[in-house]
């Protein structure tokens, strides 16, 4: 399903940042977060991708039963999922949550210094900390005001 969603978004000039299928009671929501290489995602972009995905989802029918489709920008606290995401945002402030503890901590916040194959490095309060991508449960950008 993820590959199909990415193909449909690409047909509309957008990339997929994240896809989430949320179930709360009997309610199911498919959330698709999109981005564009050139500039911010607009409401028109979200509407176009939503229309494109709606047709594709109706034909392919990958989700059993009723669901709601939401297409949006990832926002200022954009999730970092792939190595390419970390590389793109080198220099930005980020927060990562590890799968386990390191030095008694699970959450780390710092400036992205480097993204190399399989790992990332953060400057955490002036100290370089390196993390394997496999160690990272979640990561996101931290908005700077």
C-alpha cells in the first residue's frame, strides 16, 4: 500500500513523508503527510493528492471497511524517517527517541551534524553523540522561533 500511495503522490508532484493508519474504536483514519521539493505544501496540493489517492484507494481497496482519508503537510515538527530525511536537514535542531536507554536517557535533542549510511550525529549541548538509525524509534525536527 505504501508504494502505491507514494506513486500517486508523485504523480501530483509531491513526495510522501509518512503514512499512518489510525484505529480508534470503530473509526479508521488514513493519514498521509506530503512534501514538495520546491517550496511549502499548499492546501491545493493536499486537495489534489487527496483526490488522486481517493480514486486509487477506491480501485485498489487496500483498507477493509469505511475509513477517513487525511492528506496534509508534515508541519514544523516534521518527522525524520529515512536516512535521506536526516541528510536533507543537517544543521537543523532535531529530537530523537531511542528504542532503549543510553546513558539513562531515551530522548535526545541537538543540532543534526551528520547523516551517514546507517547513522546520524547530533551536537547535544556541545558534545557529539552518534546514533545508529536502527536505535532510533522516532525522530522529528524541532521548530526554532
